[in-house]
C-alpha cells in the first residue's frame, strides 16, 4: 500500500465519504475544475459530477450561508475556504447561524457542515495566507474545532467530522500538507473527535501542541532525548471541546508543562490550556507552566516567516529553563 501525504489523505477521505453517502457534497472556490488551491479536491469532479462538486463565486459569506442551508435540509456539505485569512467574511454566517442552529430550533434542525481551510504560515505568501486564528472559533459555543497533524489523523478526523451532526471548523496545516507520508488504509475508519493523541510517551515534561507545530515539537524532543530529557508529546487535535483530562494525566506524571502553538500569544488556545492546568492540576506542577508561541503581530512576509514560527531551539531553550526547577 502506497504512502500518502496529508493533503492526499484529505482527498481520500472526501472521496470515501462521498462514495458512501450521496448526501455529502463539496463546494468552494476553484475546488471543482482546478481541484483546489492545494489540490485537496483534485479528481472529485470527475468521480462525482458537478451536482456534488461545485465551484462557487469568490464570496465566502455566500459559501457559508449556502452550506448552512444545505445542512439544515439534510445534506452534508463540506465547504472549502482557500485560506484561513479569507474566512472572516463568513464569520457572520458561521457564528450567528451555523453554531446556533440546534439551539435556535430546540433540536429540530442540526447543522452538519464541515468548513475546511488551510491555516498557518510556511508558504511564503503575503498576509491573509498565513493566519492561525483558531482561538476565534474555539471561543464560540456550538462549534467544534479540529486540527489534524498527520496523514492518518487527517483521514480519520475528517471522516468523523463529516459524520458529526454539528458544525466543524476543520483546520489543515498547510506547512504539513506535503511534509511527510504515511500508509493510510482507505477503510473508512474514523478517529475519535474531542480526544488528544499522545504521540510520544515521556517522564520529565509534557509538551502540548497541535497542527504544524507538531513538526518542530517532535524534532525538539528528539534532540532533548540525547541530553537525557524524556518528553511526553500531546497532540490536542480537537481544540474545542478540549480533552483536558488527557493533558492533566500527563502533567500529573511529568510535573511540568509547556504549550506550543504558532498562533499569536495573547488570548490564544494555549492560554486556556494553561488556565485549566493551573486550576485543576496546580498541585502536580514542579515548575511554572510555559508557552512557546508566535508573536502578537501579523505574520510577516516571505523569509521573515521563519522568525515568526516558533523554532526547535526556542522549544529546547524553554524546556531547559523549566527543567532547572527542582
């Protein structure tokens, strides 16, 4: 069985679910004839036809509103926004309608829609192409926010998101689209939503991360292991609702916690995780909780991105600082 990339796993999951369920439709800008800006939907038009694979105008609010209407009538739309920075015109529809549909109708209607978008820096594009504003959506009741970080998790989590009866914001780290390959059986098996994944077991410190920062976190942990520091790595995967129990169990074992994310520091998801660990796990801690994050700035253009994205060295320096506490 051939190994595939994360973006190929997205395509594989979409094709599987469209074959299995005729109510699944995909729509977005350039997703049909061109196969999407990152080619996540390539080939779907030929397989399923123009009634189920639809190019839309450059109108994000319309894409979201149309998807909500489809979902309320029993279809299962998977809508793509070309970049996370383009999603903001759709916030009115997503926040005021998609997230509230079940509550507003007292359960008579649901809104089983998946809003997919690439996010994060690393493709050397101007602003709006490198956003990591997952905290906006994590703050909204009624939305589920899912972030895969490997081909296998992208496949399983996307299947679960499409099958979920409520709206999902599915954030795909563009820096990982073609970073690594895995064998991903096309067996239709979903992975559980609302659960963290323990990527590496360790005893000395808990590193909590998600999305593209899994790459730097794994690399830093490998270097730290050579110095005798054993890191446990938690991939949050679903940042809303948050599986705090898995994180707390790890911190209880290691006594130390660092949260790593690419998004801007202030009011990021890392702050929420730190608050919950402090509230419920203070007595486990042998050192202050630390964060390694992006800066409170717009993501800079081109090669300056490397300065913005947290590096392996920053993670290692922070781990060494935390390990100095007795």
